[in-house]
């Protein structure tokens, strides 16, 4: 009976976190389109990937997962590089958020699987159902970035200096 109650509770919590992820993505899209130009929006979301990846270092410290530092720091460095590259390259930003969503899913699965996919404590613990929220947000934002890629490309093209070779093409 207790395991059934726990499963039901986890399902309810997961549903709430997924809903919050959807609402957070919707709010991010609405606000970013309302206050940022296309170029600034891309820059913002590229740089935003850095601190959201950094949450895992905070979780590693908070939960005392000493063996997870190397893997988590490497992952944060990869996501930071993807975010910084995504400031200018939309495809990199899309890939960065998709991969971060998968990273969230791995953490969530690890939290509920009973054993780690990567071995004991090699991956940081996370708060209950955090991966459901973050994966939802990341996947929806990647889908939004896919729809915005041509706007971002146009915004960057419009700011490029007119050179004789570019002038002849126009």
C-alpha cells in the first residue's frame, strides 16, 4: 500500500512539475518576445543556458555527492560552451537545450531507478521531480528556438557591415 501511495504522489508531483515547466516556457517565450529584439533574445537564451546548467554544481554541493564533481563540472563546461556558441549559432542553442533536457532526464531516472546509470554517486542527486520540470522547459524552449532560428539569422544578417561583395549580392 505504501509503495502505491508513493507512486501516486510521485505521479501527481511530476504532473505539477511538467505543468510548471510548460507555464515557465510559455512565460519565457512571451516575455522574451515582448522585451527583446530577436538578436538580444538569442543572446539572452544562449547565456541563460550557463546558469541553468550550473544548478547541477549547486545540487552536487548541497547533496554532498563528492564523486559527482568531475562529471557534473564537465557537463556544466560543455553546456556553457554550447550556450556561449548559441549566442551566435541558433543550431547550437537548440542542441544545447535538447542535450540539457536529456541530462535532466538522466538525473531524474537515476533518482528513481534504485541504481545509477553511471555508477554510485557519479551523478548528482536532484530535488524530487526536478528533472520533470527542467526537461519540459528545455525541450519546449528548444522547439521555440527552432521556430525562431530564421528571425535570429535575419537579425544578425541585418547588422553585418555592408562590404563590396555583400553589396553586389543584394
